[in-house]
C-alpha cells in the first residue's frame, strides 16, 4: 500500500474537470484507490466521491493506492496535481496605475471589520426621522452599486452579482420588514437592518446546502454596504504586514496608506479609488506602487498568492509564470538603477537647458517625509498639508504640540523655507475630531478656509503655533480661497494673534510671508486682487480641475471628465501667473499636475516660477526641467493656448513628449 500527501495547487480547486481527469487516470489501473480529506475517505474512481471532497485551492489530501500497480497509479495522479490539471495559473487583472513602481511579493488581504451594532431603541418621536434615514441609506447604497456596475464591473458575472445585490436592497419584503421594526418595535436603522440580515443568513445556513450557504455572502455584502452608510464607517483591521507584502483592499483611506507604508510593504491595490484622491497622492509621495479600480481584485486574489503589481502599466499578475517573474525582476532592478542615476541630480539646481531657474520644492503630508525632503536637497517645502495632523486622531493637537511640530520642520529645512497650509479638511479628508456635520455635497461645503472661519479657536491655535515656530523661514498659506475678502479676513486674524502673543510676552516672529491657494474659478478670476494682498500664490490644480470642470476628483466614474489640460484650466493658470507677476509676486503650482512629467514643460511655458511636487517625484521632475528648453516651452504654449479642444492639446503634448524623449 502507498500513501502520499498532496496539496491542491490549481487555483480553481477540484472542480468537475480535474475530478474527471483523476477518475479517468485511476480507471487505467487495478490497484484500489482512495482519496482522504480530513475525515472523508472516498473512492478515487467515483466522480461523485471526488467532487464531494470539495477540495479547494491549497487543501491537503492523501492519496492511498493498494495493489500490484499502485506505484504507477500514484505517479500518474501526482503528475496531474503537479501540472495543476493543465490549468493556466497566471491571471492578469487590469487596474489604474496611480503610483509608479514594481511590487513583487505575497498578497495580503486586509478584510473589512464587522460592524459593531448597538442594539439601540429609539423614541416614538424619532420614527419618521429614522425611516427617512433608512431610505436615504438604501438610496446611497444603491447609487454605490450602480456606480460599481457602471465603472468597475468588467465581467458579466460581476454585473450579475451586483444586480442581485440591488434586488436584495429593493426587495419589498426587506423594506417592509425593516420599516415595521422601526415603526412598531422602535429599533434604530442599524439594529433593524442587522436583525433582518442575521435572520436571512440563519435561514440559508439551515438549508444545509452549499449553494445556498454561499448566497449568504451576497447578503452579507449587501448588509455591510448598507451599514457602512448607516454607520458612516468603513473600517479595516491591520494585519501584521512585512516587507514582502502586497496589500489588497476594497478601498483605502489616506491615513491608512501612511500606516501601511510604515510597515515597508511592497505596494498596494484597491477595488475602488481614483488618481487624485489623497490616498493616491500619498502613495506617490511615498513611492509606494499602487493600483486602483480593479473590480475583481478581492475575488481573484487569495491570501498568500505570489503577485506582481506593475505601477506603470496597471497590470496585476497573480501567480505569475517563472518567465514573467524574471522579466519583472529585471524591470525592478532597472527601476532601481534609474533611481540611483537620479540620485546624481540631487546636487544640481533645477534650471532649464537654456538657463531659466525653476524653483523646485516638495509637498509633504506628514513630518516623517521630511528626512527624504532634506536628503533630496529640495529647495524647501511648497506645501505642508497640516490637516494630516488632525485626521484620524482622537484628540486635536493643541497649540504647543503644533508649535513643536512646525518648529522642528522649520529647523530641519532651514535655511530653505516651509509653506504651512492651514487645515484643509473636508471633501475626502473628513475629520471626526472637528465634528464636521455630514454634508450632502462636501466638496462644495465647509472645507478649506471655511472650516477655519467656522472654528476660529482652532484656527487661532494653529496661527499662534505657526507664529511662535517661525524662525524667518515659515510662510502661511490659505486653502480654498474664493475671494480677496477671505484673504483680508485671514490676515486680520494673523495680526490679532500676533498682538495677542506679544501682549502675553510669548516669543513669536510676525515677519511671515502670506500666500493664497488658487484652486477655485472665482479665485482665478479675481487673482489680480488676491495677488495684491499676498506675498505669493500657489495653484492647487487638483481642486482647480475639479471645480473648473465640475468633476469630482475622487469619483472614478467621472474620471474621463477630469481633464488636467483642458483649455479652461490652462487659461486659468495663465491668468493667475500674469496677475501674480503684475503684482510682483511669484506663483507656484503645487497640485499633482506639477509632479506629472507630461505637464512640466507646459507649466514652464505658462511662466510658473515654482513647482512643488511629491518628494517621490522630485528628482524625475528635476531631470525633466534640466532637459526642457524655456524658449521652446513658450513656443509650445502659444500653440496650445490657441486650441479649444483638450484632445488637441493632449495630442500636441503627446507629440512633443515623443519628439523630446
Ligand atoms: C490641490 O488642490 O491641487 C492641492 C494641492 O490641494 P489638495 O490636493 O490638498 O486639495
Ligand atoms: Mg486643494
């Protein structure tokens, strides 16, 4: 008798085809043949028997043969397993590459946490409000599924799954039952919804049938989606990650990117996401390869799979062949050697080929990025997004804590300068500690400078901390300015804080440059007046594109309308530059457009004085500036500004990039 342990290594497991192959092979021999899995022992010549093992990928089996030709039988069956039953192993999924680089490693799937449901009862007077809340949450969940169907569902199968989820949410039985529990039993929405889905799951489980038991996951998915809206939370648990991990998630928040970066993971991929979301910006800044918008990601990838993430092409290879692995290891090495070539540019100034100086600065989100900025000899920090000190924290950092942070940054970057942008929460950067009210249209709501004006004490605290930390190399910048009155008001608050500090005999430096971000059309149009009140302007193209073209920067579904080189955007930049220069002040671009090599020449041609880019892109952008000819850039922009179609503009840029490779 021969016994042999074997592992199922084909991705699909022992479905009908491999089972048939096993049975066919076994019938050629005379020896008795059994397969054992856990406490099941089946006849290896019975197709039904082999199928009922339900042996999935990675299951452990034992082959048992007894008879004259047992050795040959085991050999042939083992070969079938080793060849993965002839199945193609490698899978390639397509995503949107939002942060360049190659990641090779093992898949780590970060699961969403189960929602914690409080069994809460409501007052009778709250019933109407609670029913409205339920209807609103169902609508929001339906809209989310619609958007997934339209934008993410690549296969018919995925569309069908999502359509089923919609039907579950629209099922009159569900709507009536939850409604009744709210009305008659005074349950809160989350309580009633969770009761319903727990009951349904129980019914399916009792059927003791695999097919129906699997349907439970559809219901669980719907419940999770709906409760995420009800509880306004999407939570994930951070498993222990290491340097070999490539992370897979449904979606990722900006703060989570920074947390996983600290674990030195190789890269990450998400089902949802968009190019200019803050999560993507941070991944780029940290040079963490990242793909977003892969609909089938979590269904195709299994924990521990070998994967390759191509942050240039957007390909995600699961179980790559040896050939692909070698190819990518080579690209990985080439990329590393390009990076080391770029290091030689560290000591060079960013000057165009014909001698025009472009000041090249860095954007930072968290103080941890500072070491890299200093190492790269960046000419300062053109944007410090201070809201990251506030986001996902349990407490607000007080004046002293902020002072220490700003003071350390200013000292570390000295004699270069740091532009501290006052908090810009809102949009996708919601902060729980600021107790922001839920808004139906957050990007048009209370964000940017509006938050500071509505929370004057917090604003003053930040200004005081900045003034105290100023060693002469700090500037203050205000986000989302929409007219000159806001700049005047903000400046008055600075003056007030100065007076207060002085009267309290607290050391501070009032000699501080003040700038405004130009990121909404009204600011562009009145940039002449704004420029007269400022020491510098900085164009936030991420928002400028969003607000000029009325297209949500975080919504992948409308990504095709987010056109960075739309004529209206380019004319807005031109107008802002001209107005800044008329007022005798410099103008920077600190949005992602500045980090994109395709647009560097365009911005130089438009007369922008400074580019502030994510540190991960700094040397590449410098390389591009060094190769760019200012006179040629002016000529190109003259041509570009005559165009009224973004497609034509794109074509000019493409042609120019090809000619100047
Ligand atoms: C911008 O809008 O371009 C910008 C730099 O600010 P943020 O991305 O933080 O909104
Ligand atoms: Mg902005």
